[in-house]
C-alpha cells in the first residue's frame, strides 16, 4: 500500500473535522509517516499555538504555517494534517496542489461545535459567542475548502476507522 502513495496526502478542513485523528489512522493504514503542521510549528517555536497567536499575532503564525507546509511537502510522501486556516492562503493551496493531494474532511457545523466547544486551545474561538464565530468561519471558508482535490464527509456516527477507509477509497 505504501508504494502506492506517490504524493503527500494533505488533510484540510475546519477545526474539529478530525484531521489529526484520521491522519493518524491513515498513516498506520498506509504505512507512511504522520505529520501535523500545528505540532511542527509549536515544536519549532517552543510555544503553543494559542501563545503564538497571543504574542506574535496571526500573521506571524500564518507565515510559519506556510514554511512548515512547504518543508513537509519536500519530504517523502506522508500524511499531513494542516490547521483549519492553512488551505485559505493561495500560496499554500498552490504548493499543496503541485506537490501533494488535498483531501477535505467535511463535517456539519453541529458536529464541529460539539467537538470544539469544551476545548480552550483554539484562539480564533476566543470570542464572546464562539458558536456564532465558528458558524461565520465555516460559511466564509466553505467555498475555499471546496477547491480541495477530494472530499469525504465526517459524521458523528462514523468511527475513525470508517473515515480512514473512505479516504483510502477516495485516493
Ligand atoms: C486554525 C485552526 C487550528 C490552528 C489555529 C488556526 C484555523 O488548527 O491551526 O488555531 O484557522 O482554523 P485545527 O484545525 O487543527 O484546530
């Protein structure tokens, strides 16, 4: 199976869509390494994403995100989970399109909200009404996410293993 993977598979989609969980499962299923752009950024900066947003600002974070994605796309084929905003920048979409294959993990806003509402690690949702913020981000991003090469639908009743098989089939 690993020999089949010629390009890095880049998982894109909203926070809470399950990119990290499905990415980890896919990497085991396909026998290729798993990479996570947020984790790489945190490692290099020795700070959490929330701290980076707070201290250095979102623009700084987005530049680090582009650098990390570019570096990881230069490596051997892998499964790369990206932060929810990564696919919005044209420069990122271009390099992902040229050097990888993008898969959108789609999920409805109800599912996303149920997964993120008790977490405190998403700086973009630190607003007076985080649910409304999530909905606004979702609406704004949907047309851009639709530019991904392939898409699979996440549902609360699907186990991670089922999602992994859906992605494998889509590849
Ligand atoms: C972001 C999503 C986060 C993280 C950062 C910004 C976004 O990643 O990159 O907080 O813009 O949607 P997850 O999608 O893994 O939560």
